[in-house]
């Protein structure tokens, strides 16, 4: 079967239905109604003159990972501009506030042939860079045909995804051999993409380990600390619905009851703040999106705002990195907490960041909670031993600092493609 031709024909046939699909996504809060034309490949900004790098990341995690790389590349060439694309509203909002001068955001077009043609004919990138696992066949093959150089960085495909590509080997070879350079984040991805004919350079590790500490408003942090008082604070970060009832129970039966601790709660998706508030009915809560301030009596402070993880970490005596305490979850990056020198707790399900967590555990730089019943006692134990917690956090900070060479290597290789 010719997968490439079949995929091209199918996506072309689906293009007339794009309007209906996008309208439904707008109603679900998954699209920006004011910028829907970008999803059809129609640019809302002019192309700047000179060299243009186009970088694409699926959502908040990938685009945030690209920020230090963007700054490095811009610093090296004062005439360079960078277009960043992503597919989610939250990532677009974050890029609006975080991108430096000479970098700008557009939504990625749907993977229809005509949409891609319009996108590429306008932007004419000199170099196209994909981050991690966002593989859209029309986008890749048409970008290759346009003559742009192409790179896949921090390539990190799941075993399920790689097995899917294995079933259509010729299609996989066509896709992954299109890249002029692939930098893999882990051994399995490195090996498989090389077997598909990809130009895979040596495995260098996960680019997400190479990022600056998150910024935050120091004056706001002082204000919140004064409002909270001299109480211990633990942070539940990037939480998912499947684990949130357990987090609430752990807090109310453990640190909230026995240590008078404040739980700062940041759901993975900030728009779920009202859901968290409803779950916490009966507790003394404050909700940041509603401009509430915590007090010395607040039990749970819901930080349901975008781009404020740095502020939350500045308040915390320890952090539980969510997305990790139920089998259907695969963990989140703990290195933001490591760079902030905050002691790290996680659940056992961290498949997306196995290498990073193994390194932390091997150096006694993080603690794993093996079951939900242990979360509350583990928080109390760390809060009750500040000296040991500080030592653990210091070891994690040192490990995070050692990863800067990954960013240096990636930057140098991309400059070489230009």
C-alpha cells in the first residue's frame, strides 16, 4: 500500500469539512475564533525580510522548551527572525508573553495539502525545526519539497507510536529521511528512527533538561508569602483529573490537618480551576483566577493562571509533580522544580521522563511516592526535615545545571544547517 498517496488523498478530501471541525473546536474552547484563518494556512502577519527559521512544537511543553534555543539563535544573528507555530490556545497565549523580539507566533495549519501550500508559499522558511513527536506527513513532505532545510530535535516517540510506524515502514522511511538532521532524546527513539533511514546524530539527551530557571514577579512572591504567613507550603503541580481526589484526600488528612500546611494547586490545564474549586467544596480555598488572595487560614490556593509556575515554585517548600500517581499517566518534567531548588516528590508513573527521574533517584535528588496512601505522609516527612529537604533539592539543582551542554550542542548543529 502507498501510504503517502493514500494519506494525501484522504486529507485533501477532508479539507472541505475543515470549517465544521474548527467551529466545533471553537465551541469546545480548543481554538481561537479570531485566528481560525491561520489553521487554513492563511497568515495573519507579514513575512519579515531576510532569513527565517520556523520552529514547531505541539503545545505548552514543547514551545516552552524551544524558548532558550530561540534566544540563542537570535543572539547569534541580529538579522534573523523566528516563526513559532503550535496547535493549542494555551501555548499561543503563553508565546504572546514569552517570545523575544524578532520572534512571533502563528497557529499550525491543519494537515491538508492546500492549507500547507498556502502556509509555505507565504512564509518560505530557510530552516524548519520540529520538536519532539509532532509528525504531520503533508507538512513534512511539502516542506522538504520547498527546499527548506529540516531538523527534528528532541525526538521522543512513544513505543506505541514507533510500533505504529513499524507497520508502515516505507511511509516511515519517506517521512524520517526527509529531515536533514535528527537529534534524539532517548535511546529507543534514536535506534528506531535510524532504522527508518533518518539522519540521526548521536543521542544527546533530552533538551527539556536544558532550560533556564522559570521567571517570576519577585514583588508578587513577597506579597503572597506575607499573606500566607509562616506556614509550610506544598505545591501540587501539573495535576490531572484521575489523581486529584487522591491529592485532596492526602492534603486534608495529612499536611493540611497535621502541619497546618497550605496546598498550592496548579492543574495541568489552568482552565480547569473551577473544577478543582468544586472538588474542594467545604475547604477554605482561594482561587487566583478570581483575584482571591490566600490568608493565614486558607487551606488550598488554586493557581489556575497561565505561565506562573515560577511564582508557584517560589512559594513552595516542596513540590509534588503531578501526572504521575495513576497508571494511565506518564509524568511531567521535574527539572523546573530542580532549577528552583525545590524538593521534588513524584508518583511511580513517569514513563515520559524515565531517564530524568532515574538520574534524580540514583543521586537521591528526588523522592518517589509508590502509592496514593503515601503521598500525605511523604509530604509531612519532607516538611518536617528541612535540612534533608534542602540537601535533596541541592543535588537536583546540580544535576539540572549539568545539562546545559545539550543546549549548546543543539544550537551549534542548527546554526550549521543555516
